[in-house]
């Protein structure tokens, strides 16, 4: 994992640096926001920014957005300053970490951003065949096309290949071709020179150069337009790229992995995907089976997520009841592993008995996980149920329930609850004083019951 620390905070960040490096992170420093942006533009990327709360965080977040540099940011400040924490969150920070740093807190932040979510958990023979093949080809430099339905774990498998390759010491860079507007994707991939188009305020190194020496994942490559496919083909064949507005080709040394949830052979027939590009990408093809074809994985993954989210939310681990396991086994899971993960996250937060019962793993409206209902139907049912539950209530009643439920979820932590709600700690305290005067049972700090 690549961590960039911005600012000094009277030397307190030095201790955070040591903790991060002991946890395996590669750490770089920038004295201020301007130096941070110069480093990121130069292609020396980061997976996480830890920024001194005294730095202009709002300006940094705005600059990152304008230049389409996607990296999460957490703010750090001396002592637990609630006002500074709220200001940092409102400015765009994902979290606030008080200093001196708690080693376990630093480790938890790094784990949340880095490797934990990339673990492959499997037991079914159908998945074992795919993982074994991935391990076998990992050491080569061959391009790999990973296919499968949405939510099956294509990016997770791509990271698995990189981590077992000869390039594991170098960067793994992922680009979601479906999430970036067509007119911006070329600059995102190949970079640009200053002044090459409106908004190009400085030279920006693209993902190809950022991945130099490592692995580049082109996620959902079927969404790339035909003109850019031609430029991509040249980059793969010749291992050189041209920055937008550049005057000379730039050599790159990368391994290409790509994913798609579409049948690219069919896209070739339709004329939306280049046949020669498909041949270049499809040296090896790994097709991940959908979760409904991996029944042995459902129970294993369910228990894995139950433990993961219990730990992440500070809740006791609850085993899954026999009836709940049967319900999970019957489900079709059109959203695959991602849907199962969300289902178990919700179940962990709602369960309050010795086990996770069947009621907690059903859809939000309480309906069974019908094997024949599609994702659109399930989403419509959930939305309808949520709407029905609010009809007839005043805004004040809904606000009160939201604030108290959030406070319960945060185990009474006022600062955390205020951050989630997007309000100041002062506003939250005023609301809680009002509710207490009205006779509501307000959880004391760090003593709430998880909702």
C-alpha cells in the first residue's frame, strides 16, 4: 500500500509514519498541499493521503476533483478536537484521526483502504479451478481477460494475480472505464501536457505511466469507445503511449489485465469492440462463475462477512442460524458476492440475539429472498417498503429517529455520529438536549447499543 503524509503536525506524523511502515505501507512525505499535488501529477501515486488538519484540506479536495485524481483522504490533528474533526469531514476527508496516533487505529485505517477487501475466500470446486489457473499464470507477463457477472470478484482476482506475479513489488493501478466520461478517459489513461485542453493546469501523468513496472487493470473495458480502443491497441502492442498534447512517445513497461461483464466476442460481432484488441487482451481468459453456481462458497462467505462486519462495527460475532443458512443457499444472488456482502452487513447491524436469524438476512421489507425475483424487482420492493414506513410521519419525527438511531449505531460517540449525519457537534448536542428534555432515553458517550 502507498501512503502519502502531508504536513508535519509538530513531528507527530513521524510516529504515524513508523506505525504505517511497520504495517507494510510504503510512505512518502509532502510538506504541503502544493508539493502533494506535484507528486501525484508526476505519477508517484498514493492509495491513501493522511493530511495535517492545519493544511487547506478543502482546497486539496477540490484540486483532486478538478484534476480527477482519485485517492481517499483522512485528516490528522493533535488531540481529539471535535471542531477540527467536523471541519475536516465537511471539507471532504473520509475520517479524522487524533494524534498521537493509536497503532491499532492506524492499522484499521490502512486495512480498510488496502488489502483486507482483496482477500479471495472460496471453497467451491468451480471457484478453485479458476483460482488455481490464476496462480499458475501469475508469474508470466501475459495479458489476462477476466470475465463474469457484476459482483463476482473480477478485480479481487486481478489483484490476486498481481500479488503473485514478478511485479508484486510495483504498483497495481486500476481504471474503471465505465465510471470515467468518454472525453476524459484518454487523459486518465495516457496523461496530458499543460495547456493541452481547458482545465489542464499542469502536466499530469496518466495511469499507464503510473503503473510502469507494475500492473494496469482496465476494469469494464467493453465500455471504452472505438477511437480510444485503437490507441490502446498501439500502447499494448508497442508498449509506448502518447500523452494528450504530447510531442513524443513515452515507453512503458506494464502488464495488462482487463475485466468485462459482457461477452466481448458478441461485442465484436456488433461492431462495438475491436477484434484485434480482443486478441491482444485475451491471451488468457479466466471466467468467474456466478455465486449461484458456487453453492459451497455461500456459507463460507456468509460467515466470513459476519465476522468481518462484526469486528468493523465493534459488535459481537453471531453465528448464522440453520434457517438463515438455508435461506441464503436458496437465494439466486443476481448481485453475486457484492450482494451477499451487503446482505450480511445489514444482518450484522440488525441482529440482537445469540444468532443471525432468518429475519435478518431477508430483504429490507422482510420478504423472502425469492429465487425468481430479479434485482430491479427487489430494489422496487425495498424502495416501496421504505417509503411506506415514512408515510404519515412528520419531518421532526423522522429527524429525531435518524439522529437517535445513528447515535446508537455509533455506540454513543457524538463526534462520529455528527460526522455521519453531516451536522456540527454543537447542533447534535442541542438536539440531544431537546430530546432528553422531552423524555427520550439518550445513550451516554461510548455506551450506546448497536442498532
